[in-house]
């Protein structure tokens, strides 16, 4: 039977040659950013990787076809359409059978990238345990994906709208290795410090690559999460962050928003309440994560070839 996942010729050739490749998700295009910033952000991310000698592998679903390595036209189409779906791992079979087009979440992107042989994935913020999950049991499928997909995920922590402490506890239970990139505090997406510590710190892309290959040597099947804080210059002011976050949570509660609609609703409120400042932070941290993902991918490629990377 033909493969259920379509992989572009460029990505397929790079993976076969062990050249550096970084996967990119598409919910940031379809549900995360306003037009036209969504498509320009996707193009900028791919250009940033290419300039560093890394092949971008943007992942999405087009007409029921899960694809690793979307074309420019496919990215434009997903970014412009109003009827695109937000597709997690559990949605993939339905998307294929029903012929959906849509953006893949962290969970689905990780699964599809791994199927294509791509070992590094850069995103903005990770999903996690929602506030009040003790009664609602509302947890992101991203956590399950990290527990079962041996990929490196570069993220600016988890979104601060979530229960960060509970998320870290779940990651520990799920045996997901969490590394702080030049930090011993877990980042809170819009801010550098969520208030929770990280036990393991790494200082260079080479150190990250060494951890990933040690994971592989042990045959472990879980992801490595590389937590990369937003820069001090780009982070959201702490007082503003606290105020708009409290307002966003109260607004979602009043509106009765539940399930997978929660995160887009809260992020939209944050964007409006911060007068667009949160959007600029989102774009800055995403670009930084993509750049770091590219640097680690180069190190992994060099390790596989037994050579050193020129920084």
C-alpha cells in the first residue's frame, strides 16, 4: 500500500543524506496568527532555516493528504482559507477520510515528522495541562505525543494560560526529558520565567545534540523538550502579562469556552488586551526557536557524519 504520509522530494532527499532538517507546524498559520502575518511568518521561518543550510519541512494536511514539506502554494492556501481545520493526532484519520485541509498541532506535527524521518521540530509554545484539569481532565494531546514520539521539540515552554506546574509534573511522569537552554527556570511563553525550575540545563546546540543521541542510544521512545526562553528584549512586561492573562481567563470562563476552543480564544483575548504586543512576542520567540532548532539539526547531522560544525 502507498504511504499515508506524503513527503516532499526535498525533505526525502535531505533525510536520506542525513542533512539537517527541521519540521514546522501549521496551526500557527491556520489558527495562531492573523492574516497576512501568518503566511509571512511561515515564509520567514523557512527562509531562516535555508539561510543556515537547513531544509525546512513545514507539515500540514491538504485535501486529506498529510504532508511533510508543504509547497509555497500549499502554505499560502492554508493561510488564506476560512474552512481549514485544526488537526491533532486523533483527527488525522478523519481528515484523511473526509478530505480535510488544515493545520497540524504539535502532536500531529511530531507524529508526521517522525514518520518522515525528521528528528527536530521547532514550534512556539507547547500545549499542556489546563487550569482546573483536576475536575475537567483537560490536557493537551501534545503531552501524549511527547511521551511516545522520539523527536526533539524546541519550544518557549508552555503557554502561560495553562497550569505550568501541573504540566511539568505530567512531563516528568511521562518520562519526557526537559532541557533548559541556558536557563534553570522553565519559560512561560510570553515571559522568560514561569516561576518553576528546570533540573537540567544545556548551553550549546552541541550539548543538546549529545543528549538526543544518548536518548537514541538507549532506545528510549520519548521526546526531548528543549525549553528556549524568549529574549529579555522581547518578553512581555510582567505586570502587563499578569493583567491580560487574568482578564483572558475570566473572559473564557464567562463565555463558557471549553475544550480545543480554549487556547485560540485565550490567545485572541491576549492579543486584543495587550494591543498587539503579545503577537510581536509570539513572532519573536517563534523565530528564535526556529533558529535554535536549525542549529541543533546541524549538530545532529554533524554527529551522524563524524564531523564538527562551523558555528
